[in-house]
C-alpha cells in the first residue's frame, strides 16, 4: 500500500468543504491518509482521535457526501480517484471487495453508490482497476498484507491495517521493549472487540499518570507487559497533590472521547 496520498483542490478549495468546521476538515484529511489504495478506511475512531473530531463532524462529512459509510462501519472517500492514481505495480487491492462491488465511478472519477443497475454515466469499479500482473514476490507480500482478520462483532480488517493502527499507538508508548509481543497482544485484543481508540486513550492516561507521579524510567512498564496485561483497562488513578490541573485535564479529555467516539 502506498505511503503518500493526494488531495484535489476541486474538493478542498470548494465552498461547501470550506463551510465545514475545522475539525470536520481535519477528519476528512486523516481518513484519507489512513485509507487503502482504493480509498477505503476502517480506522474511523483513530482518525477522529487524531483530528479531535466529534460524531457531528463525521455526520457532516456523510451528509455532504464527502464520504460513504457501509453497514460494517467502513467508509470510502467519495472523490478518491479524482486525486489518487498509482502505478499498476504498486497498487494493492482493498480488503473490502464486497463493499467495492457496491460502488460505481462517475466520469469525473468520483465514487457513487449503486444498486443493481448502474446510473447513466457510471461504470463498474472493476473496469477502472489496474489489471497488469505483478511478480511472485509482490504477490506473496500482498497476500500477507491483505490477510483478512475477523473482529468480534463481524468487523473485518486487514493485517496491514491492524499493524498500522498499532504503529501509531506504539509511537506514543514511553518504554519500547517487547514490540513483537506487544503487537501480538494488541492483535488479540482487537479480535476480542477492543477498539483502537480505547487503547489510545489508555496509553495516554498511563503517560499522564507517569508524568504526574514522577515515575522513574526503570519503573515504567515494558511495552510487552503493558499490552499483555491490557494496561489500557486500568484506571491509573493520578496523584492529586501537585498534579491537580493535569488530573482534571486528563479526566475531561477521557470523558470527552468516550462521548464523541461512535463505536
């Protein structure tokens, strides 16, 4: 999957887009950055966290049709193909093939939701996808990256997307020992239905606890220990003496996140 994403000013400089709140605009950009090569994204919660966005911001993008959302929670960027085109040997097909079949492409490159019959001026997405064959090594790598994992509740996610979630969280964790074991524990938790946003909030709360309690580095939990013990589920009660303002800020932030995250 490509690491770079492009945006078109036909969308981002449009008056309708500029009328959105700054947090809704930021959410659109983060969703786009997290999307796969076909514009699909199942990292909505973590994108909302990064953009400091609310459910209302997500709803605004849906109502103005900058994104479409499917029954399983996955979204697709409507104008994806207007700005993002990859060389055929670098393209990785989306893991969400069933959802892809529900889309057509307008003449201007924008996705549209279709029923059994395509509207005039639309063509099947499959007709626009790269068709060239690629080498065996690339096929083997893509097979690993696109391994589909079923999460509790019926949501599906690719191995690569799960690893990218973890990498974002791992950047924040203060003691980076046992990364491999930590990822295995994170993967297991996600399969059990734990959201990436819950883990993010828990990691940030633990960091706030360490700072407020002036914990020495040697007493910080190793990454493998924190994730194996599901440390994000602990309360991490912060000391009130000398850290009142930090405690209040963390409590307020955590409460806000629990209200604004949609899942």
